[in-house]
């Protein structure tokens, strides 16, 4: 089993920091290259650069009231990438990257999602 994981290209799990402006303030985010790659794919679907996508996610998370002093935005981005990939595997997000995320019905995409029990 471990061979499947340990034979991954080390470049995928190497961390990289990027400076991104959030509300006009430069901030540094450190993620593994694999997550930056997924964020790039998500952004490209809607014609957004990674900084534009990250800024939009930050704004929407902030507006939702779910971004507080206990939230870790880098962790949120990692989880967003994993959810994107899981939703693709389940068929809820098309693997055709030509289909914009904004064109999807969020209610339908999330309809079968199971919530963790408390």
C-alpha cells in the first residue's frame, strides 16, 4: 500500500509560499504544490487566476461568518481542494474542466453530500 503513496513525485508535497492580497493586505499562504495545482485548475474553470480565486474564497468565507479567529485559511484551502476532487469522483462536479464551477447548481452538487455527525 505505501508504495502507491511514497512513489509520488516529491515536488507534489513540497511546500511553497505565495504572497496574495486579501482586502488590499499582502499575506503569505503556504501550501503544498499539489494544492496550488488544484487551486489553479479550479480558478481556470472560471477564468480566475489563483490570487483572484483565493481572494474570492476568502471574501465569501468572511461574508458567511465562518471566518473567525479560530479559522485556519490555509486549512480551508486544502479542504476546498479535497472537496473539489471528491465531488469530481462522485460525479457531482464534471471532470470536463471546460465546465465553469459558477455554472453548476450548488444545491444539486451538494445534495448527496454526507455531513459528519457531531
